[in-house]
């Protein structure tokens, strides 16, 4: 406890409390604009909002909104059209279950078991099992995915593709090639364009009737093909636009990490006769792995929130094939009468995002940082 000395008085006390005085306003703003909306939206997720003449009424419903999106009329939109699991689905589920069981057994054998770590791993394991069963009952059984499955598809496929291309471009521009500065500038341009602008650009490019690429499609006899009528082609167009926007971000960060590598280690490996792949595997990758894990984490968080591209490119279609969780929540909110369901969908996405990202941070990012220390 801080006491005020008789000699210094209020000035000395203020100097001792200066850190709290300067941080206090920022913390207050964060609490007001972050914590308060979070709590209010949680109450809305547990309530029913009805608009009426002169205002609205909020009726507490408990978990009925979540029951509706998981087991009721909204389950087809959020989880997908669930049904009997096929053989391929059961094989996938068993493989995931065995991998999770092996991971848990290894955790008990190799390290000290901490209560918080055990709870976190159990939550992650339960979430992965649930997502695996959802995938097995929908896409692996020939049924359409819901918004949660589509979002995971955007996250897994999109982030993997973007990281691979971004890292490849960074490695290329890290070499002594001609026009290296020009390529750096060109690769960085898409990051400065707004997502809606990118969505409309790719909507124009993907127009097979009047778009600039329509002569090429006509040349190959594909003028009758409609990518917007097929679920998977529509999703790939969304991922293509999303990748064009976010590859520059990964490229810039990974290029900075590559250029900060100690050159003496690379030169020593070259003198020893190591190949380019051996240098990358033994020297480059261990040094940039912590940065790579961090940039992937940031990208995954952003990918879970995707809404602009599927909304502008396909309006969530065909049907609901390209709806992300954020877009589905927006559609429910726009209906006004289902604001509670919209908030429940948003909290479902928040739960999945927090579980995945916190687990990724603890199991990947922190371990990579510990290896470099």
C-alpha cells in the first residue's frame, strides 16, 4: 500500500501513481467499448427481441436460441444438413478420435499435468470431436455444409494456401534477383485495397458473360459454365479473392523475418555444401518459425471473421453454400425478428475462434518461442 510522505505530499503520491494514472483512461475506454457490448450481446443471445410500436421488448429465454441453431430450425444453416454418417465419415471420425487420444496420452506421459492445461486440452478435444462428427455427417456423407463448416473451410484451406504462397514469394524476394524492390511494391498493393473493393473486382473478373476474362472462357468452350451455380467453385472463387487480399500481409511479415536472418549461418551452410532445401529446413525455417506461427495466428483470427467477399461475390449462394458464420449472423440480424439467434450464432463463432486460437497460441506459438530462447 502506497503512503503519502509528509515532505512530498500530493506531488510525490501522484508521481508514484503515474503509471496507473496514464493507463487508467485507456483501460476505462477498453472496458466501456469492449466489455460492456460483450455482456449486452450475451444477454441478447439468451433473450428474444421483439420490435413493437414505440420501442421493443426483450424477453429472457435462456438457452433456447442456442437450442434452435444447434437442434432446431436453424441447425441446417449453421451446422449443415445432418444425417446418417457414411463409411468415409466414420473413418474420418475414427482417425480424428485416435489422433486426439494419442495426443492426450502423450500429454500425460511427457510433462507435468497442470489443472488449467488439462481443462484447456479437454475443451479443445471436445470441440475437435464435435467438428469432426459435424464434418462426417455433412460433407463426407454427401450433404451440404452449414455456415460453421464453410467458415472452417475458409480458415483451413484459405490460410494454408495464403501462407504457402506468401512464404514462397518472401523467399523469392529475399534472394538477390533483379527488380526485387519492384516486386515487393507490387505484392504489397492488394493489402491497401478495401475488402469490398476486392470483392467487386473479383465479381467483375469472374463474370463469364461480360467480364474481361470471358473471351478466354469462350475460346475453351466454357461460356456456358457458371461457377456461381456450383457450391465448391463458388467457395474457391471466394478463397481466391481472399487470398489475393491477404497474401501480401504474410509476404511482408515473412520477408522481414527472412531478411533478419544471420547471414553467417547461411554462408556456413553453403560452404559445407548444403542444398537450398537443406538450408531452408535446417537454418532458415527454425529461425523464422516463431514469426510464421504468429502471422498464421493473426491470419486465422481474421479468416474466422470473413464476410465481405462471400456477401458481395455470391450473397452467400448458391443457396447457403458460401455463407460464413459472420454472414449468417448478419442475415439473421437483418431479419430483425431473429436478433437473439443472430447473437447466438456470433457467440458460437466466438467460442470456436477462442478455442482454436488460444490452443494454437499455447501449443504452437509459445513452444516455437521457447525453442528459440
